[in-house]
């Protein structure tokens, strides 16, 4: 569409020019058509600046969510997906779990039902004497969960021998939403009932498109295991992965092996945004190329139109840099107008897009300025060569017929 609009203007302008005037070289555009050419250049660079700004914001947002603290140590942490195992093979999964726990390649191993990024169940809290009962996402885990994920207990106490199957913990958001003053006699009355003994730090158990909500971690053997979570020892990821493949093929060879590191798992949640960034990057490149073609043609036309003026200025002592500044100033003004138009449009578009993220980067003023400076730099690089040719031209050639 940008190309169609950009090309239609010059076509309409030149369609009204007499062939005789073209042949004799006396084509001089009237004022209204000059405004049309300038308007097209402003339009082209407005689109370019908006797209440059969008590319910068999208890339910044993707980088922001990828590097934002998730609340748990997701590096060197592997999520091994357990398939729906036939009843006759149920014991084999436990054998695999014990083999992994004995391996020196791993610091800790935890089995869970659900995992950060993929919580599968929610339960009502059903607390006695409370008007704050609500449905809460629940993660069923063993006692190695907190150590494996590097999650901290911020209130209450940690797990003790004999707690397994009897207690649970909630995150800080749940503690606030339940409006607890303390944890004394607090009980999550579902799935058999669990005493709430502690509060853990908020961690991201969904993508950064959503704010962290309440969560309950039930430490119970009554779970259908969906994931084995493995914390690798330092610098053994290659050997550790080979060990996992070997043991899987020995013990569960009839089932597909599926695994992913948690940092890669969370990064994969933003594939659509990365595709969007590549798409608008391509459109930005296309818009810039079209804009450069338009402004280059305008530079040639302007230089020819003002050749006699340039000749007179040079005869009167104007330097090459002064002539170039004179020719380039017109284009700088057009890009400045495009920047003024593009800034509010770009801000509106990206503000709407960022609303899809609960955690987002800011629309800093310097990003607008950077997008404008990039467009200005591209335009100056495009026209400066033609301006330099016009400025270094022998003034006698332009004035010989005067």
C-alpha cells in the first residue's frame, strides 16, 4: 500500500505535463504539485519512523520479559515430561526417578503434578471461618520442590520430617488475598486438607502476559506425576542429558522422551512476539527503501531545479558545505514534520500492544528520538551524495546560457 500511494502521486503529477516541455527540458512543477511531492515524502517517512519505533519497542519488550526475574532459578533446570504411563509400567517411572536422584550429574530432583508455566489444576480453598475463600491454582509436589527450584520461604516455617502429605504452602499473593494476619490454624480444606505452614516468594508460574496470582503448593504423595524437574550440577548439561537419554531408553523405551530447560520453555512463550518483531522489521526495511527512493528522486529534482541558484551562490563565495546544508535543510524539515506526526501514532499503537503484557517495558522518550534520528540519518545519507554532486558542480555549466 505504501508503494502504491508513493508511486501514484508522481504518476498523476507527470501525466499532466506536456510532452513538449519534457523534451525541451523545461519541466517546472507548480507550487501545488511541489506540496504533493513533499506530502508523499512526509507520509513515507512517517510510516518508516512508526515502524522503526515499533521494532525498537517490540525488541525491548521481548528482551525485558526474557530477562525478568521469574522468582525461581530457571537456569540449569530441566523439565522432563512424563507421558501417561500404563498401569503395568507405573513402577518403572519410580525406578527412573531413583536413578536420576542417585546421579552425580544432578544437584536435586523433584517430581510434580503441573509445573511453572503449566499449572493444570485449581481447587477451592474452603477455609473455615473465612469470607475470602477462592479457587486457587494448585501445584502438587514432593519435598524436594523448593530446593530444586530455588524458592524461598518468606513467612512461617520450612518443611520438617513427617510433613509430607499433611501440609501446604501458599505464595505471597495468596497470603495477601486471603488477608491473613498470621498462619496460625490456617488450613486449606481440599484434596484431603492441608495445614498452611509457610509462605513462599512470588514466582512466575504462567507467562509474563499475566500478573502473578495466588498459588498453593501441596506437598503430597497423592498426585499423578506429570513432570520430573532436574537441577543440573555446574557444567555437566551435556553429560547429564546423555545420562537421562540412556536411563530413559533402558527403563521407559516404549515412551517418547520429551524435555526442555525452563529458561527455553519460558522463552518459547514469546515466539508469536518474536515473529511479530521479524514481520514489522521486514516492513520497516521495505518502507525505508521506498522512502529513500522517493527522497533520492526529490533530491535529484531539487538539485536540477536550483542549479542556477547554486551556481550564483558559488560564484558569490558559498562553500561546498554551505550549499549542501542549503539543499539538505529542506529534507531535514520534511523528516522533522514526519517525526511530529509519527510520535503520537507510534505511542498509541505500542501502548495498545503492550497492554497484552502484565509486565512491560516503558515507552521512554529516547526511543522516539532514536527512531527519528535513525530516519533522519537514513535520509541524509540518501540525499547527501546528490547534494555533494550539485555543490561541487562547476557553476559555469549552470550559468553559461544566462
